[in-house]
C-alpha cells in the first residue's frame, strides 16, 4: 500500500470519489443537466481516476444566478464575521493538509513534498485575507476648493468569474477566492479540466467552514471558451480574474472588453536566473534547484533561462548537473519522489521539441535530454549548456525540468538579454554585492525579482507581472483585495 492509498483508506479522510460527478452550485452538490463527464487522469500512471461533470449552458446560468442571489447577503455580512469564516477555511485546510496534498499529487502528478508546500501556501491566503477583511478602509478629505468633503468608500465589485490553471490547483484558486470573499464578493470558479478534484474538495471544506450557499460556486467544463463568454455576457458579472497562459489571457481580455468587465490577469513567464562571478556558488545552486525544480519546473515563476557569468560558469554547470542527475523521478504520490511527471503527454512533447531545437542549434546536453518510454508523462531532469540566444526555449515557457544555461560577460549584457522577451513576471539574481543586486533588480523588466533567493511567492507580497505577463496583483498588503473592490466617491456638503 503506498502513501496515497494509506491516506484515502483512513476513515478520517473524505473520499474524493464522493464528489465525482457533481457540480457545486448554490450550496448544492448536483449533477449536470446533461450527463456528459470529463475524465480525470493520474499523470503518473495515465489511469482514469475520476470523472467530473461537463457543465451545460443551463448549469452556467444557474451558477451566475446563485452567485448573484447570494451577493447582497454576503456583502452585508459584517467584516468580522467574514474574517472568522475565512480563518476557519485556513484552519480546516491545515487540519486536512495531508489529504489535500495527496489529492493534488494524484491529479497533478507533483511530488508530495511540493504538494504539501502548495497546501501550506494556499491556506495562507485564507489566513492573510481573514486579517485583511477587517482592515478595509476608505478616504476622507476636504476638496481643494473647500466647497465639500470628498469621501471614498471601497465597495465589493460584485459577482466574479475566476479561472485557474492546473499547475497549482489549490493555491491559484485560494489566491483569488480568499481576497474576493474578504472584499464581500461572490464567485464562480472554473478550475482547469486536468485538476478539478482539488477545487471540489476545497468547496466542500468552505461549506464546512461556514461559507454560505452561493458565495462560492464551482463548475467544470470541457468547453471553456463558450462557457466563459456566456458568464461574461451576463450583466451581473463584474469581474474576471484569470490565471493561465498569455495566449488564453489575450482571448479573455478581448471577450471582457465587449462588456467592459474589470480584469486581473496572471499570465505566463520566462524568468531569467542570473548568477554573477561573485555569487556564493552553493547558495546559487540551491536557489537554482528551487527556482527550476519546484513543481518539476511547471511553475510560471520557474527559472526558464539561466545566465551565468564566465568566471563561475563551468563550476555552476557541473554543480547543477550533479544535483539534477541525482533527483529521484517517480510517481508524485510516492514519498521519496523529487520530480514527478508532467501534466499531459502533450506537455512532454512540447518539452522534447524545445530541447531538440536547442541541441540542433548547438546546445550541449549535460544530463537528461530525451524522453523515456515508461508509462506516465515523465521527462527527465535535464541540464543544457552553451544554449544559443535563438533557441526557442529562450523565448517560450519550457514548463518542465529543463535548465538551459548560457554564459555572459558583463552586467549590461545580461540585463539586455534578460529583458529580451515579451514576458515580465519573475527574475532571480545571485551576487554577493547587494548594491549590484539592487541595481540589476531595478533594471530588469519584471513584476517580481528575488535577490539571492530561489523563491519569492508570499501571500503578504504583491504577486504579478508586467509586459505580457499580466495585469494587476494578487496577495500583498491591500493589492490583492483591491482587485475585488471599486472606489465610490461621495461628494458631501457640510
Ligand atoms: P491555459 O491553457 O491558459 O488554461 C488556464 C485556464 O483557462 C484553464 O482553466 C483552462 O480551462 C481555461 N481556458 C482555456 N482556454 C480558455 C478559453 N478560450 N476561455 C476561457 N478559459 C479558457 O493555461 P494552463 O496550461 O492551464 O496553465 C499554464 C499557464 O499558466 C502557463 O503559461 C503559466 O505560466 C501560467 N500561470 C501563470 C501564473 C501567474 O501567477 N502568473 C500562475 C500559474 C500559471 P481547461 O483546463 O478546461 O482548458
């Protein structure tokens, strides 16, 4: 019996099969109005593990009705009460963290240790926003003319549509749901088709924590374009918050523009990881392993291009090769696994194409570099060096366990190369000269940059990108919650 079976055989843990075949709308667990299903696949074994409903237009209309019906009551619920419910969501997530981690690992394939990290991170959005819910304040001042007072009241924006990707099935949902609920909004979540079980498991947990019916609704669909268009066309929907690829983000921005709907967009990345000669080599290698291999490279913040200064280049390449080659690859749910499978066979084919392209253009393979024919969507940890600037993987998200290294000579060159991308989400710099680190950080065109760290995500910090990596911020002091509120100006003569 493996870890996962032990977890689900435990009678204290609920069985994910109990909410298979059910949508969560208006506090009801109900079947789709037609009996179409979406199969959920374990990427480690390619076996079908569950099926979830494929929502019809009628289900979508019901979800918007439910969210709109619940909106006035939730908006009028005292901030203290909303805060207590969010706090309870946090506590329940922590109590159930082993079960949630096992479920994430099962449907996404990520190593259990990554899944445990995700649950802790995801739960933190509830704790943080429970604290924020009671600190929403307005503004009050005298108009410059002296004729009146200016009062600014921050109000919940209304019904929100939330769309999330498969790579962090819990955290990408809670990063939206927690601030939306703290602000007083109601939501309809559409999770990725590959990882819907975590979204439904969390919906059951919100219900238990006291989130009233209709405040959170979850629906799954194999037809996300038309379903989203139908929701955005409903005038009661006032917000779209999307996390996913830049390509789909562009389509959704155009769709939202038709109805002038407020959009928050967390899109793709192409993070540079820069190591200067004066960096602490071991610290840089530790950081590179985290920045590259958290989630087996399936992260928007993943180091996508590693630039290493000429003096430290060979030692860094050898150090990274050793660490990557030593990683234990296997089913995500096995305790000792350090690198799980990719999400789909299509994802493996894309990585394989990018690596072959880089090698054809002159890159050298230091380890990994080819697909094995094992069952499951596996790609081995791979290190490439001498990667030329025109390699496709220097411009596209790899989204897998491949570290492409190239060397640079000086600061100006590496800043130019780091900025040669349409993306601007995350970046990393390693140097023992803090002034240089800060200087480079200020010139790199990204929304976030880690100096001498391989990880930057923190619910207390504003997460988001510039350029084509997105619009708006999630988390942070006031930033995340502000995305779900609108300022109302009231002019008062006294
Ligand atoms: P994706 O293909 O863009 O899908 C994301 C979500 O959008 C899924 O729920 C998907 O549903 C839905 N979707 C797809 N086409 C749609 C359409 N025409 N209209 C409405 N919804 C649509 O991205 P992914 O492959 O799941 O995730 C990986 C991407 O997300 C990467 O680019 C990564 O960088 C990005 N990401 C960004 C952040 C960030 O914070 N910036 C965080 C995590 C991931 P289906 O699953 O049903 O297709």
